[in-house]
């Protein structure tokens, strides 16, 4: 797969890893509506910010001209995914998420992370 076309990165919306991270963000926004109101500026905000940061960093990396810059933004996205994983664990342990909701969203986060790590490896090998 060629990521760079004529010195430019292809449209981020066509990247499967971006599509998966966007889906994760939509799921996080949906599930976080059920968090307590007193967490609106705490856990809810942090979880939403971290999840949207994943897709945003992939998109921003696509706007960069070098593969090293692109890989850097992908690495930031991986860090944001780790934050999402932690906030999901915290929400579960505070009994804000059901076991089923936690497993579903956490599975999606893990799948996205595996895809992103694989994608970073391909970018760095080009």
C-alpha cells in the first residue's frame, strides 16, 4: 500500500484505520451520554477528548509532507488510544459502564490500536 502519492499523503478519510478510529469516537460519544452529570467536565470530557484525538491526529498526520512527521502523529494517536483504554477501565470500575458496554467499546479500542500499530510499522518501512 502506498501511503504517499506524489509527495502527498492520500485522503485520511479513505484510511481504514481512520474510519475505525472515527467509529470508536462515535461509540464513545454515544456511551458517554450515560455517564453521571457530575462527570461532564471530568471523565466524560476526558474520554471524549482522548477518543477524538485519535482520528484527529491521523488526519493531521496526513497533512504532513514527510513520513517521519506522519509517523509522529500516528504515535500520538496511539498514546491517545491508551488514554481511552484507561478511561474505559476507570468508567467500568466506577460502575458507570455495564460489563457488556465496557467489553464492546474496549474491544473496538483494542482493534483500532492493533490496526494503528500495524499502520505505523508500514509507514516507517516506506
